[in-house]
C-alpha cells in the first residue's frame, strides 16, 4: 500500500500539475532561432538574441510589452537587466548559468523590475529548452492561494477567522466526535493548528485507509484518484468529524495538507461555487495569471522527469492544486505583498505568522517569506524578501531532487539590496 501518495499525508512531495495550455502570459509560441553570424539581431517583440558564428541558440519568442522582452538576451533563454544596481546579482547568476549550476525556470525581480530570467537545463514537452513561461506543478505554493481565498471571504464579511467548522457544516452532529471537532476554527486550519491527524489510518479509519490499493495494473496516480473519489464529499466530512485529534485545536502547530483541503471545502461552501472558479475570480484573473490554473489536468508544459508521475488533484484541492509559471507567480506575489489582492488590514493579518507559519508561508526571523514545494515530479521555491526598503522576489521551478533553487537563493541573497 503506497498510502504516502495520498495528498492527506503532508510530505511536501505530492505532485502538483502546473498551469497553462499557453506558455506565455499573453500567447507565446517558442521558435528556434538559428544564426551563423556573431552580430546581435533584434526581433521587434522579442529580447535580443546573441549567438556565435559556430553555435545555434534556441531562444523563446516573448510576448509584446512583456517585462522580460525589455531585458538583454545574452544566451539562449537567459535575460538580464543591465542596470548597474543589479550587476552583482546578475553576474553571480550568469556565473552559475555558465557552469550549468542552474536547471529549470527562474525569475528574480523587484516590484518594478525584472532583474534576471532564465530557462536552462530542462526540456519542455516539445523537447525544447524550458523558458520563464514553462508551466510546472506549483505544489505547496498553492496553499498561499487558498489562504488568500479565505481572507477574501473574511474581507467580504462572509466568514470570520473565528467561525467554527460546526457553524459551516452543521449536518454532521451524529458523528462520533462532532462536539469537539466542530469547534476547530478557520484560523486553526489556516495556521496548521487544527489537530487534524497527519496519519491516514487515524483520519480515515483502518478499513477505509486500507482500501487504498496500488497494484501493477494501476499507476500511483490512478490509485490516489480512485481513493479520493471514494472518500470525497460526505464520507470525508464524516471522517473529519469522527477522527481523534492529535491535540486540542489552537494549542500547537503541526503541518498537514488536510488543513488546506478543508479550507478549500469551506471556500466552496461559503462562496457557493467550485473552488477553482473562486480562485480564478479573486486571484488568477485580477493578477493576469493567464498561464495558470486551479484543479486542471493536461496543461503542464515542462517535460515529466524520468521515473516520476503527476499528482492527481483528487484530495489536493487547496493544498497542491495550482499549475503556474515563474512569471505568473511573480504577478501573484507582487499583488499580495503590494496590497493589490487584499486590503492592507486583511493582508497584515494573513501575513502575520503564528509559530513561523502565515497562510501558506514560512516566515523566518529575518523577515524572509518562503514557500517550498517538492512534488513527485518537480521542485519549487518562492522567496519574498525586503532589504533596504525594496522587496525582492526569487521564484524557481525545476525537477524533483534538483537543489538549484536552494543554491540560487544561498548565492544571491547576500547580494540583494547591496
């Protein structure tokens, strides 16, 4: 039994598919640019493409008026900001790129500038090198989206952080532990303080948990999909109100994907629409995340690494359901931290940590906000850091097991704002 592939188990390694049938923020198509001259040519709506007399470079076409198109293209799918204030960061990233130390899609930016953008070392589904517009599984970065959805409902007066589970779902009073579990609040789920067990046997019960079967005739994806189809809806809610909590709600922190799956169920109930529709309404559309999706299949454009598989969205809603690109995640980060998604008071509540956790983000003592995602197929990091009055964003997706994101952050974080 490979129950570890159930999204309920929070390992941060469940797979999440990432976005967009289109691989650009407008509608970008990738073209192969072959040249035999050493002179630099400029396409009307693309970044500068530099190639040598003996080397053919493959450079992605960029959408008109895109921020990256205003940067200098220095080598294949690598673009740099030539402003002197960013030279230390740019030079360090170019050095790593030249060594082949960066693999995947990367963007480094402020609220007003893109400093560096690249796609190197990995292939997309068409066999071409990835770009900043390639879509990946966003994994646990999805949790910050669910948190915004909850806070938007709070902001609109449809919910409070003190609203209890029993108030939202009163129809399960006959369940074994309704009296205690019904007292879990929205805030408890948001800050991973609900006490919901991170053990599927304890949550679903032995018989139901053991019904998760994986055999040679079914892929792990099919097994997880079948299991969650079996337990979704009424069965899941009965388990939620019947399971024994690991601790009294609100008394301590324990990370579990189930917290954010339940938040997504709350969003659906309170908003009166499918979760993915609400995400699109309050986040994807306002942030112009045209290459992103929630609860979608078949729109990932990064090639699946060998011996890996995609994460089914059954059981992943709210916790690992977003597909996106580094460029679209930048749009989301800028809007969230720039006060464009929520009112300032609401944002302050959301981004104030309890036990170092704040609505999908881990918050370090130095003020660094950080989301990490390890899926069965891909690995991602989303860093937001303020230095000397300027906010910096470092976002990267790569293959599972690749430590490029950590290495990038370690090498350039001392240089930001210097």
